[in-house]
């Protein structure tokens, strides 16, 4: 730290520590600018490496798909898996957050909060291994045959049911387990911030606990829950390893959640193909990564907007 | 907290007390629970064969239905809805615990098979004799090279992202006014949401332009992890710096201390516990990242201590590759993959514990 040595102890005419301030302030400012530069670099470098695929002819590669034909099913699969995860995880996460903040004994609540934070940090590859070893066989043995037998008139469960369990449904459910801690953590935080006076006023008027939650807690926390869900959606969209391990992919569009033929996701497709790819194939994969970047960018921007609009509204 | 205010009659004996008359008592509640369990067990037996899983599911569903119906009959509609909400909330919590506990249990039980001294002393560069001995069940091969790789790649990422993150946080809290600060805040949010695979592709693209196509190196992996880690460091450091009371800064300025010295000597020491906790947690967050390392660092069979050239094995990629592409005999590879997964979870757990201990020990007196 050379900055420390330059501390001007003499302090004659110039304001004390002017040089130190300039250097330190410059470093801080530089770091801020570096963030902007990095983000621009991410977009630029991806674009430059995707360029040959964007402008060139990718139909010469195996499959003979154009770029849109290649990325289309992947975008579809990405949204399908993420939506499935979000639909499954959000209600549960809100219920768990409410249980922790308003029902559980305080001591248990603290421990649970810590446990859930820990779960959010468990590597995705571990969830993937668990999904394919434990969860997929369980679902394939007990749930999918039943769904196929009783609900196959719904396109989602048309079957034929996979015997390995490596389906979109399994992938979506594992993703749900993975994003649940994130949504729970954020919901828990906003629920805890509910003004105590609102809650007590509601109870004092004779509301039951559930009525109090509906009147005071949920309206206050709604925007927080939504932005938490959007964050979870962002994570589910970009989640790679769990899907790459679990899903048995095919190059098609399908809403069928329980068969062996599934639309792959962008991220999982990159992880599966990248290590063996070269030349234009790599450029094509990077082009699909650029699309994923754009999608998550839009989702996060949306989450930001909702969070900002919501929080200022909730204060009033 | 508010629970004590809401339902004073939950524990009160039913009957005489005017406050709790017309309310379900503890005994009735227990009765409903037992009835639900009985229905659950009966339902599985009737529908062909008793199974624990189905019995639990049926019992849970029938409890939710029963408590609502009974409360509806004995109490009123509002109480019934309240009891239904409580039951649903509790059931969701229990339901969520199942997969989470199952993940923990699976990793421990399957990972402990090869979680031994050999695993932490050997690499995957095996002699033909060792490879052959696997068929007789010998436990050879390990992941020490991947442990070194993970520590090195993550360490380099921390070395890059902690100064950048800390200075950015200082900029945002102490200096940031105007458009640049607003843009930086917005972009940090965007950066938080970058998918890990995209960060990996970025690092790959960057190093391809410098070193030519197909290049793999540890430093590329570190750059990818830096992109993921920096926003987390910024967010937590920013939050901690904002907690430092302005009175401390003002007192320092009043004594004629320059701003940078105030930050270095007053603000950062006050917030250091929170900052270090945040850094530790951000390391825990990225140490298990697989996708970016898969495309940047690849996998090696042997120890590589030079992050600037050639492939480097890391624990997450090691786990993935050995599971997805097992060598013969497959069970040996899969056991190693699980042991590596357990190692990762243990590392994450240790980092979490360190963070927790640090935040309690280093916290300055008088704050919070």
C-alpha cells in the first residue's frame, strides 16, 4: 500500500491529504467504471465470438438447421423448464417464508433461516446428481405411470412415460428445489419488515392470524415476493448442470413433460456440447449463450422495475 | 412474536373458559391428527399395499381436509379458514424439508464410500496395474489434483474480485453521486443475474482472442468466477458500509482527517466483520460452480499448478465428468464423483461456519 506512505503529515498550504484523496477516490471510481467496462466486454466478446455463426452459414453443420431452427427449441425448453420450476416453487416458498416468519417458534425460525441460506449455496452439480440418482427413479416408478394412466388427455402428461425419469418434469422439479431457498430467503426478509403496528392493529380488530397475514403482511411483501420470484426465474433460466445431468434431450418442441423426448435448455445444451465442439460449432453455441444473456438481462431488468415500483408504493 | 397475541385459546382447555368456548381444544386437535394418520394408513391398505410414502401423503391431505371440516362445524368460517391456512403452511414447510434433507442424506451416504485417505492423496493419473486392480474392488485414484485446482482457481478469483468489489462498494457508498453511480448500481444488478455458463463463455471468448481457439486454462476459469463473484462482494460490502453510522465519519472529518484516511481507518474497520462475512459467503457461492469451469478450465488427470497454461481439474467439473462419463468399472468412477460432491458440500459448510463465527467475533461493540 503505497498510498498509506504518501499521507502528507506536513500539511502546509494544500488541504490535508489532497493527493491521497485523489488517488483513493480515483481507485474507487475506477472500480466502478471497471464494472461497466466488464459488462460491456461480456456483451462484446460474446458478440464477437458469436459473429461467425450469426453471419455465416450454420446449415453446413450436423443437423442442417439454420440458426433460428437450432436455437428455437432451446429457447422453448429453457422457458418451459424455468416456468415449471417457478410455478412449483413460488407458492411453496411463500408458504415456507410465512411459516418461518409468522408460525414457527423464534428459535426454530433462526435455525431454519440459516439452513435455507446454506441450501442456496449447495452446488448445482450436487442437485443434479441427487436428481438423477434419487428423485428421477422415484418419480418414474410412482408418479409418471399414474399421470400417464389417468391424465394423459392433458397434453402435458401425454406420455409415453419415461422409465428412467429423465424428463422435463423431473428437471423442472429439481430446479424448483434449487430456486426455492432463494425465493424463500427474499420473501422471509420482506415479511419480517412488515410494520409491527400494521400487524398488531389487524389483530387488535379481531382478525385471525391468517386474516392478519392477508391484510398486513402480503400486501406489504407482494413486490418483494415478485422480485424474489423473478430472481429465482433468472437463476432457473441460466441453471446448467442440474438440467444437463438430468434431462434426456432431443431437438424438438414438445409440451410433453413426462416422456424421454424433451426440448433441451440453452445452458444445458452448451454444457453438453461445448467440450467436444470446435470451429463454427463453438460459435453457434456462443450465439445461443448470447440469446440466454439477453433473456436473463430482460428478466432481471423487469425484476428491478417491479421491485422499485413496488417498494415505493408499499411505503404509502 | 405476534403469535402470542393472535390465538390465546390454542392451548387453553376447552369448555368452561368463556374465551375458549366454541373453540377446538388440544384434545380435539390431537384427535383430528390421529384420525388423519389412521385414514392415511387405511387408504394405502385399501388401494393396494401399505407404503410409508403414500401413507404420509394421504395422512397429510386428510388432516388438512379434516381440520377444515371440523373447525367449520364446531367453530365458524373464519376460524376454519385460519386453521386451514395454518395446516397448509405447516404442510408446505414439511414437504419442502423432504427433498432438502434427502439431498443432504444422499450426498453423505453415497459420498462417504470413497471419502478416504487415498481419495485425498492420489490423482487420476493411474498406472495400468492400478486400473486393472479396480476390477477386483481396489480403491484407487483420487481427487487431490482437483482439490488443488479448485483452491487455486477460486483463490485467484477471490484475489481479483475482492479488491474490485470492495473499491466499487466504497465508490457507491462514499463517493457515488450522479449518473455514473446510478449506472454502476444498475449494472451490478445485471451482473448478479448473469448465468454462470454465460460468464464461462465470456471468459472463453476473451482468452480465445488472446491465445487462439480451443485454449483452456485455470486463469480463464478464475476470470469467469470473478464475473460471478464480484457483484456478490459489492452487494454485501455496500450493505455493510451503509450500516456504518455517519456520526463516525463526521467526527473523523471534524478532526481534520482526510476522507480516504477516514474510510481506511474508521469506516472499513467498523464494517470489517460484515465485509469478511460477505466475502466468505461469496466464495462459498462460486466454489461449486461447474458450468463456467467446464468451458474454460476443462479437466485434467493430473495436478497442474500453473494456472496460466493447460487444463486444470476442479472438484465440480471432476464430479460432473466422472459421473457423466464413467470409465470402467463404472461404479468406481461414480463413487469418486460422489466423494468429490461430498467434499464440495463440506467445503461450502466450512465456509458458512467460518462466516458465521467471523460475523459474531469481529462485530464491533455497540453496533446492532
